[in-house]
C-alpha cells in the first residue's frame, strides 16, 4: 500500500486482519504469556537474537498494533506503549538520564509533568532545569556536559503557547541532545519529527483515545537521532548495560534498525518498573485513533469558534487560545499549527477565583473533570485542582493564574457549546 496520509494510517497502519480468524477489528490478546516453540526459541527471545512475544509486561500483540499505528502517524520507526502518559514522560527521560545527570525543560508543562520533574526525578538524582521557551537559546545556556535531553509540550496545557520545536531541536542537535516533545494536545495537527524532534511522547488518554475511557501513554522514536555520535553524551545507550549481559544498546540492535532507544526502554525500564498498558486499554486507544483525524478537526473548529465568541465578552477578561496569539506567538502558530489549533482553550473571568467557581458550578453541558481531549466538552479550574500541588510561583510560571478556567472544547454542535458557556458566564457575574 502506498497511501501515507494520516487519515488512512489512523485506520490501517500496523494491522490488516487476524491471520487465524480473519478478524478485521484488532483482537484483544488478553494473555499474560506466550507458548515458546522450543527451548532454543525461548533462549533466542530472551537473548534478543530473535524478536517475539515473551510476557505481556513487556510486549503484547494488541499493544503492538497501537505502537505501530502511532509510530506510523508520527513518522517514527518504533514506539512503546505504557500504562499512562505520566509513565511515558518518566520513561522517556529515565531511559537516557540517571542520578547526577540533568534535563532542560520548558516551563510550559502540564502540572503532573511539572511535579514529576521538580520532585520525583529530583529525588532520583535527575535535575530538571526549567527555562522559558520564549527564548530558545535559554536551552543552550542551561546545558552542560551532563545534560541528556530537552523536554517540552507542543501545545502546552494550560498556557497554549506553541513551542518553537525546530529552533530548540536544532540547538539540541548541536550538542548531541535529543528534543523530547509531548504532543498530547496536537495529534495530527503537527508532527514534531518533521521539525527535528528526536522523541515524541503522548498521553493516549486524551485526544488519541477521545472517548474518556482509558488511561495509556506512548513513547515514539523518530529513528533520526544519532545516539552514537557522541558516546560520552549518552552513556546509558553506549556503555555496557550490566542488567542485560553487558549489552551496548546502540550496537546490540543495529541489524534491527535505529531502535536502540525504544528497545532499551522496553527490555529494561518496562521489564523492571513494569508500567505496562493492559491489552484492553491498548484496544480502546486503537479504536479512538481510527477517528482522531475527524475529531481533532472538529475540536479545532469548535474551539476557534468559542475563542471568537468569547473575545470581547463582558464576563471574560482574557481568552487564551492559539488563534488569538499575537506577535512571535502568532508566527509560531502559523508555522506549526496551520491545520488547526486544537481543542484546548483558557479563559480568565472578570471576578477572579469566585467567578470561576460560580462559572464551573453553572455549567450544564460541560463536564467538570480533570481531563482533556474527550469528545465531550470539559472544564476545570487548574489553580485549585490539576496544578494545586505547585507553588504559586510555579503555577504562574506554568501559566495558571488564580482566575484561569481551562476548557477542553468537544465535538458537540457549536450552538449548544456556546449556549452553555453563555448561561454559565451570566451566572459567574451574578
Ligand atoms: N501530558 C499532558 C500534556 C497531559 O495533559 C497529561 C494529563 O493530563 C499527561 C501528559 C499525563 O497523562 P496521563 O494522565 O495519561 O498519565
């Protein structure tokens, strides 16, 4: 098949039909283990002399389809699906950074990722240095010889200021440092690999899945980052790994293609830390991906319509959506998100926190939940929920002001969305 368009890949990549039954839908292989052909076959699988199924903590045929599908959509060579977006972010870094190393990250992050970086990774001895992406060269200034990765979100939740992917990826490649992009909020709108990113992570829980049923995460390897070029920069991939008979990951898997990064993550981190996705959740995310092209378009159109409607509304002091960006931020939107700006939108209400509380209480169609990317419209007040574990200064740095309300605009009819917002805004000022 020669067709490579994302709408087609979303339905076809990685699967045709079940060889045993002809099943067109991807079967849920709800099994823990897999019968080996012989003792030699078992030994070859464990010794990485052959690739195949061993145990569902580290691979599964249903999950394999999800991995192939997302890798194809992103233009990557391999992917690893895990139990959540959080596990994906953690593994993406732990795979190449250990105690004593550091990572340079954008300040514009989802609150859970901020917590992971500022606390849990710090406790593990990995320092995350936060820089403002408004100045891409800040990444270079924060870099030293222990820097193992740069990290950012394409369309950061909740700041929604588009990240300068190509600019920072180019700085990283100068130093031999991979840029890892969390593309959770912008699937199919932008492919970070087209702009030089080395690795993409997703919370598959959100737009990819789309139905608010299943938690999952995915790490995708572009295959274009040369981990060998600067062995001192990436010791975990270039020095013998005592946990795997002294394997040197960049050498051990060469015949299989440029998949050292993902293979190491699968057979060491997933083996040892075990954040495996269940085959059922992998199946659910595959179902979601089949329609993601249609949904992300509808999310984007509806959110842009909401942004237009709320700009100038008496109860709203600020609308935060890429379509309302100005100056350099608008240039970044034009460069990276010409196909649509996604479903996330922030508003600041006249009347601050109290108005926000009244607004959320008055919503009837929108659900009040800690989630984004559901087909239904959702709302939350980040300062008292998703970002409440951050200090006030950290909240401000990641874009959360006291009166900020985050909306994830769904794919309902636009008139119904606007009617619910209008009545809740009126209630917020009462
Ligand atoms: N990345 C982003 C941008 C998110 O919004 C989230 C969750 O809200 C995550 C990562 C974490 O994903 P999960 O909830 O699947 O662990």
